[in-house]
C-alpha cells in the first residue's frame, strides 16, 4: 500500500471540502432561483380572481378536483372568500423564501418554509383541470428543502457562513457579491435598451423561449423568467453593485450599497406590477416580486456585512 504524503492528503481533503461546500451552496441557490422564476405570474392585487386565471385558477379547481377533503374545506371556507389576502400572503412568503435561499441567510428557516409551502402547492395543482402534473416534482421539492435544512446550507457560499467569519474576512466577501450585482445590472441595461428609460414597461432578463405549433401559435416551453429591467433600474443596480465592491474595503460604501438596494426593493415591490413586452409583441402584466427578492437579498447582504465589518474583532 503506497503511503500518501501528508501534504497531498491535506490537499485532497481541502479540495473535497471546497467541492462539497460549493455543491451544497450551488443547489441552495438553484432552489432559490426556482422560487424566483415563479413569482412573476402571481400578479397583485387580484391574483387572477376576476378572470379565473393565475394563482386563483389553481385554488378554484380544488373545489372540483381535490385529493384531500380537509384541504378542500379550507379552500372553500377560508381561502377563496378571502383570496386577495391569501394571494398577498403567498406572494410575500414565496418572495422571502426565494430571497433568503439565494443569499443563504436564515437558511434553515427558509428551507423549512419552502418545504411547508410546497404541500398546499402540491394539493392545489396535482388535479388541476386539464393539467398533467408530475407529482414526484413536488415530493422532490419537499425533499430538497429538507436536505438544505439538514445541511445548514447557508454556511456554504452563503451569508450565514460569512457572518461567522472575522469582521475583515466578512467584509472582503462583498467583492464577489458586488461584482455579481454589477454584472446583473449590466445585463439588465443590455436587455432594457428597447424600452423607455423609466416607466412601467420593462424588459426580461431571462429566457422566454418557445416554438410555433402547426397553426402558427407560439407555444412556450423554456421559461426562466428571473428579473425585469428598464435602463434606470439597471443603472441604479450597477451603481449599488459598485458601492458593494468598494464596500469590500470601505465600510461606508457597504452601508450605502445596501441602502441603495433596499430602496430599490421597497419601491419596486410597492409598485406591484409592470408591463412586460414579450418578444412576440404581446404585452403581459407581471409581478415585481422577483426584482424585490433579488434587490432585497443584496440589501440584506450589504447591510449585515457592513454591521459585521464594524464589529470589534473577537479574541
């Protein structure tokens, strides 16, 4: 049996640990993006009730096709008569789960929340009219959230782990965060070049691909709708991202960048909706929650790391 030099063995262990951490963190971010990509069609303030569309249509279908009688009673007696309240609760809850999983903050709570939210989603869509839902998708959703909880995934490429570091080390983590934020802004500026500088109309940063069927109708299959931008929002995103980059060395800039993203998140969430001009020329009204989730997450990172960077070093 050949003897492995201690330095080589230590190197292997380091690579394994970093790879494991990267995989756990990457899966957590992927799950957060899944929630993010499904925020746009939960459109306030009516959430599809007047036209029996959007979020409303799935819960209305429970009254006709339900896999679980107690759930039907809850939907008929509590949810549907108060659907606007329920719609806002759903939108806010899913926005928070998406935001916290992407940045890896309070990850155990976010993962548990994601698993719990998946249960009513499963019960409301599994027998939806004319749908062919794959039930295992929702079982796997529950399972992956429980795995993230058990792995304490926020300690891996996440804010939970960053806040456990020494103040100076935590502050340096703002460099990659700021670079990613600024890059998102640059990409947003590119996709938004066809819309007005500021206003309710926005352009999609993501994918909205499809194909034409035999009748020439556009059938959409590849929908990764993450963020929407006008040029003004894109420039503000770039500016706040640059402040986070500077914040890796200067605490004041971390505070400023976090505050900038917080202001963006609050304003865009308060607007509720905007018009998205699709590539096939159709104007679609979408929710602003996905933008609020990303900007809110970047605000949390900037502000909490700034506070950590200002803390006295531990001995």
